C-alpha cells in the first residue's frame, strides 16, 4: 500500500480523501467543519479523525491540499473594451480558480477606486490594450490603483509597451506588483495561461497566509492551488486523458454549493451550423464560470429571483406562503439540512433551478442575423449542444436520490430556442466528492487520477 492524502479546505467544510497509489483506488473520504475563525488545524484534525475511524490509522507518504476557505480567492479585474480585454481578464481570473467580484472596462474613476476599497480584493488583475495598441487607458488605471490605501497584489497583464510604466507607478506607491504576458497580445487572440500561472503563484505566496492556512503547513506537503482550479484540472484530465490512455471527450460539470454554482465545460464549442459565424472572443477549451448569486443556502434567494417563485412552487409542490417561510429558514440558518419532506422538496426545486440558470448562463447563444447573402446565424460563447456527458458534484446533489431528475434541467429547453445547452447527455455523479482531490493528484500521478475518476464517477442514466 502507498497511501497519500488530499485535503480541501472549503469555506464550510474541510474534506479529506485518502488514496492508495498502488491499488489506484479511494480508501475513504471524510469531512468536518472548517474552523477558519480559530485554527484550521482543528477542523483538519476532526476530519482526519473521522477518516481514521473509517479506514484506520495510516502513515501517508504525502499530503497535498487546495483551498477555497474564507470565501475563496476574491479578484477584481479591469480591461479596455468589455467584449475584449476585459472579458479576457475575466476568463483568466475564473480559470485560475478565483471568484470575480467585479470587472471594470475603459478608464476607472474615483468612484471605482472607492468601490474597490470597499470590496477589499485578494488580487487585482490589471489589463488593457493589445501589444502596441492603446496604452493610455491601462496607465491611467494604474494611477487610480496607486491611490487606493489597501495592500493587495496587482498583476499587470496588458499592453507590453505600457507594462513597465504601470509597474513603476504602482511600485513607487508601495504596491506588490507582478508583470506577465498580455492576456490579449493581438486582437481576438487569448493568452490567459501566463496570467493564470501568476495568479496561482500569488495565491500560494500570499493568500494562504491571509486565510490562516499557513497554520496547517506542518501537516501537509504543500497547498497547490485554489479548489476551483483543482476541479478544473480534474475535468480537463477527464476530458483529454493522458499520453497513455484516452479521456471521455467533451463534457460539462456542475458544482452546486451553498453560496455559488460553478459550471465547467471541456469543449471547443465552435459553431456546428455551416451558416454560423462566431461573435466575440473565442473561449478556452477548459472554461469555468461562477454564478455568485445562486447557491443552496447563502444565495438561495438568488435562485428564486432567477428562476421565479412560481417555478419553485411548481417543482417543490409547495404553496407560495410555505416556500417563503422555508426560504426565510434556510437563508437565516444556513446550516439547515433537508431533514423533512418539505425541505427535501424545496431543495429539489432550488437545485434544479440552480442548474438550469447556471448552465444557461454558461452556454453560448445563437441569434439570427441578416447579411447581403441572406439569412445567417451569429454564435456568442460555446456551443454545448453535442456534449454527451455531464458530471454532477456538490454536497446538495451527490446524496439525493433524484439527482438524475435535477441534472435534466441542464438540457436544452425549447422555450429558450437561442440557447446552446446540451440536448442529450449521460448523468455522472461524483458520489464521494473527489474531483478537487483528483485535480491535486493529477499534478503528480495523472494516469492514476484518471483511472480513479473513471471508476468513481457513477452513471445515473441518460437525460434527454
């Protein structure tokens, strides 16, 4: 036996997963409340105790960790044009595992500076202009950032001809600055990898300490990445495979949490129709979006607002008055578990609408346009219509019997004819909540991580 341990310091729970590399299998998992307010070692030790009760005391060769504790990695970014460099900055931030609090376009104002001071980001991503293009905008924004009396790292990933000027302005103001390659060196050309690498580097160097996770340093071999970045790495591995074995091809993953709903897609998503053109930026093969307004507890009201109270009532079978009463309960007491039939029915409705809303926002759209050559279509975002596998994860979904019915709400809906959501897919469930652990393991043993995922992700049939 060659056991290793993966740890996920979540905002609510610290989850531990033990894996035997020799047998290429999961030995066991456990979770305990994340005690970030006091000492994260307490929550970690509680989880390890529960794990030991299941599988016995083991001597782990390595312990690796990821984290989204205390709200995750909060980022603000800015660019020049909303559809171009600002969107490129947003994609770089999300792909690195961050929670994007705000994206600014064009030149920032004093009011924006005050808003940034109130939001207190962990990292700021400063972009704008293609290489050799507009440089006045990013320089002026650097001057605005220099005036903000907060100590957060600033990553410069814009016009290379202005980068050093921005660095000088910010460094002289006492800011912690990192410079990397432009997220959009040429018009409509994405280059988000270097910025993502620097975001993760800053996360390791600084954010871990700010969240108090350095207290656990004596117990682990290293904290590798933000939890969403680990899940993204797992999904990309599952999709593409390794040099030694194939992956599962194009797929979508949905993680419905208490505060957010994260959607991941692994596909080029290029237009399928012959008379369709792509509008806006091309999107990365491995894409992540975060819906910060929809979650099962902290953001449950956002689900009702997005999906409609009438739909919550229809799906749950509850009256409007009863839904409102239960919503007050679960948003006030966010640790409320679905222990009654009414709460289970409400959770079914909320999870279904969270998936419907999240996947709809993540998927691309198609609109009819008229050209001199006749009728055509313009596609914005990714075409997910041919994706045939959807992976479901998240504490609110993996322990329920109706997960297939909930997942079906990710399907294309004729009431939204312009949406490019999947039309038919196999439902696969992460029953042991191992995706973040496999993302960590993929950094060292990708073939083993892929084998484990293929064995652990359980099929719940076809949604169509």
